């Protein structure tokens, strides 16, 4: 977004303030594509062994920490079902790794760009005085009453969005990338510390799965909130840039 991203329209005097910068828009939709591909391929990978362990090792002879109790695509996994699912592991693993790299590169571009242009400080981190539970509850209450679409809150992200986006960007995404890399044998060999500190590769897989659940919960609530705030207007702004209504009137008047 950078709510203060400015583009020249016709002349240097006719400036328009964009709601979302090109960097935010491009990286947002690339993230959506990568995330969708990761979810589909990740689900296929989970089906090949729908049990999760804690520590360094895990196999069918061990008691799982989490058992999803769903059918598996491997006969060797004891699921209690009398059949196995079709094995789609080949393409799903290839797609998972390709989309993971797309996500990592997109996150790097977004992270470096937003740190440099001040987007994080200006638009994402909650403003002081708006970090309290009371401020969050106020946002939820007004969203549920559909007051967010009335205009007062549309110029910038509200307190709830800022906290949620901060957690997604600085906790959930780094964790999903870290735990994903920690499952790779070559990463393990090169940087054993980053795997050991998690407690082992099976712990990394379990945390990777739990983090995915949190991101899916975020996605559902995120899209619901966008719907409450006005789906077409907000999504179009995320595609075309939109306009920051608040500052337009603050631009200097053209003389003569
Ligand atoms: C099809 C699904 C999605 C739709 C329709 C959607 C829509 C939007 C819209 C409209 C905004 C701007 C909100 C506003 O101006 O008030 C936004 C911002 C954002 N979305 Fe999504 N989104 C989707 C999926 C995702 C996914 C999968 C993620 C990450 C897991 C995500 C993360 C974010 C973040 C972090 C922002 C803030 C970006 C910034 O300003 O830097 N979104 N989204």
C-alpha cells in the first residue's frame, strides 16, 4: 500500500496518492498464487503420512503426537481405513518446492522494499496508543456492525489489521519458511543449529503444519474482513492501486 505512494498523473502538479504501492500489490497477489499452490500441494504431501511427531524421528512404529485420522496415500501407514488414496506425491512435491521459492523471493522483495520505503513503520506496525485490547475490540465491534464501510476507517489499516498483518508478516511467514527449510536434509547439513534449536526435523514438520493452520485461519478471517469492508472496492484497490481519499484534499492547490 504505501498509503502515501505518489504517482504523477499528467503534470507534476496533478498528483494522486495511491492506497497501495505497486510493490505491495504485485507481492500480495504473487503471495496469493504461491500460497494457493502451497496449500494444494501441501495437502497432498500430508496425505502421504497424516501423522505428526515431536523430535528428530517419526515413523509408523511410533506413537504420533498428532494423528489426523484421515486416509493415506501410502499402504504402510496404519489409518484404520480399508483403502489408500491415489499417490500424487511426485507433482505435489515439485510444485511445493517451486511455490516455496516463489514465496521466499516475493517475501524478500516485499520485506526489503517495505523496510526501505518506510511502509512497515507508516502502515503496518500499530501506532502507539492503538495497541491495547480495547482498541482491537473496538475495531471488531464496529466491523461486525459493518461500520467499517462508512468511510471513517478506510484511509488506513485499523488497529486490528495492523496487529494481525504484523504477526503474519513477522512471525507466521518467517516461521513457515524456517520450518520448511529445516525439513531439508541439505539445509540440515549446512546449518544444523537452525534445525536442532527447533528440536529436530519431525518437530519442524509438526510446527510447519500448525503454522499452516494458523495461516489458513488468517486467510478465512482476512477475506471475511475484506468482504465486510466492501469486497469489490478493496480488492480493486489491491489490483489497481486505489486512491487514498484522506490526503488528496491536503495536496497544495494549483495556482493560476
Ligand atoms: C484471495 C484471497 C485474498 C484476498 C481477496 C485479499 C485481499 C486483500 C486486500 C483487499 C487487502 C487490502 C486491505 C485494505 O486495504 O484494507 C489485503 C492486504 C493484505 N493481505 Fe490479502 N488477500 C487475500 C489473500 C491473502 C493471503 C493468502 C495473504 C497471506 C497469507 C494475505 C496477506 C495480506 C497482507 C499481509 C496484507 C497487507 C499488505 C500490506 O499493506 O503490506 N492476503 N489483502
